[in-house]
């Protein structure tokens, strides 16, 4: 046995012992519900708060981040062991949920572009799960064409004044901080006059309005800035180079969306066993509907291929955490797998897959329906399916900007 394997075995035993002493038993298998569900919550109490704080005290909510900034300082092999042991005892890591966009997007970008002072001021709060971040990117007239954004930031002595509107701002109404792309120079090409500012959400110049979605939840908001204030030292990256910072952040976002997670939080057991509970099975134990059986098999192959692609890209990176255009491949693959599973689930549920509320439908069935509706957004947020295809075509396949003349 190699020294590395021995060290990992020792670390695994340490993690298992720590979890036995520190993970609240009543949270076992509860998933994200005690922490506010999909949208998170303003208040985390009781054992949920205790678990968050204990996890953060070890830095294990952000296990591979630097220990001097509140992270765990683990390597990727150790982080994998930690994840495996947490799964074994039915525990989850709630800190990425509670930090909003902090763990998956803002934090990595600050660590790459930020000053030492910015890292010390912002990263520990993200690692604690007590400071939630949102992002001000899209605007009513600047969605996929984000570089057309009109929200302005003007210098005003020792700070910036921000005016404009953002839309689809996830978690804006429950966030303490926002990372926003703003126009700081209107006299240059549109991509060259953009900066990335960090600002507090709890101030008179910021107003949020939740947007009701077809799935019933409201994680997105309209956000209005009316002389909102950002400090001069909360400019991330160079002045007027926010486009570079913003693109990098989106790479981190896409990398975080490659897991092909179920669209419903109630998915339990295999898809095939769930299908059998609705459609029935033959005397030999096969799914009774032969056509559905073939399509579920196809889906399981897509899911397996997606997982193997993640493993291959990770292996080729040889532990280098650098995010590349390959995230666009995985983002689109994850979208396909997640939405395909949701469509198949509703199909074999039959009329039980039409439930929105009422005693005729179980809680799980209602959750599947709402998850199917909410999952439609996966192919839009984080850069649409079509935008990812453009990135793949140009940055990976090397195809020309325009393939047709005329």
C-alpha cells in the first residue's frame, strides 16, 4: 500500500469519527429541506444551524479552499473521501446552498482576481455559510447579449453610485451581497467599458421584487439600483475589464452545473424501479411497457456516458482545478440528462403526473411535476444551450465565427 493510500485511509477514519461525534442524527437523510429547500432561507435554526457551524469550523463546507481564508485546505482526493463519508452517514454539505452564488461562482472568482484585502474580507463569510451572494448580470434588454447591459456605475468621491435594473437575479431578496456587471465607460466598444463591482444588498438604493415562476417557487428577482453605493475597494479586477472577470465567473458557474442532478428533490431509488411501480412488470421482472423500457435504457446510457465524460475530463486535468470550455460540454450534457429524466418520469406516472395540488396526488408526485416545470430553466440559466454550443464550436472544435456567407 502506498503512503498516499495510507494517508487517505487515516484521513477517512478521522472524518468518520468526526462525523459520528458532530453530525446531528435527526438530520440524517433530510437533504436540503432543513436549510430552506431549493431557495434557501433567511433563518437557519436548531440542529441545521449547529451542523452548518460545525462543518464551517473545520472548513469542510468549502473543503479545497485555502485554510487561512476559512476553507478546509484539503486536496481533491481528501475532499472526495469527505464527500463519500458524509454520504455514508446521510449528511449533506449545506454551505453551497446557504451561500447562494458564493461558493460556486463569486468565491472562486474573488480568489482568482481579488486583492488580498478582498479575499480576507469576503471569502471567510462565504465559507461560513452565513453570507449569501447573488449576481447582477442579465437585464431586461441584455440577456444572451449581456454586453449590451445599461446599468451604470459612476465615480462619486470615495465610492461608486449605481443606477439601473437587473433581472433573473437568483436569491436577490435573501442575499447580503451582490456581484454586478456595470457600465463604467460608455464611450468605448460595449465589452470594453464594463466593470465588476461588489455591493451590499441591505441599503436604501437597492430594491428587489421576486418573480413568480410556473413551478410555484420564486428564486429569481427583479433588482433595481437607485443611487446604490459600492465602495471603491470593492471593484473586482481592473476598471473596465469586467467582461473578462464576468466571463470567468460564468465558467465557474457552468462547471458547477455539470452534475445532471434530478429536477425533483423527491427522487429516490432507481428510475426503473419507480417506473415499475406505475407501469407494472412482466412475470420475468421486466418493465411491462417495451417501448418505455428501451427509452429508459437509452436514458441510463446517456447518464452513464455523462458520468464517464466527467471522470475523463477530471483525469485529463490531473488535479488542475482550472475551468475550461469543456464545462460547456458537461453543462449541455447535464441539461439533457436532467430534463430527459423528468420527461420520462411524468410520462410513466400517467395521469398522476398531472398533479399540482390536492389529495389525489402524493407529495412526491406533486414534487415531480413542479420539478419538471422548474427543470425547463436548466437549458437557459448559466448560458443557454445554444450559447454553450457556440462555445463548443469555436473554442473546442475551432470552427470559424461564421459558417455561412452572404
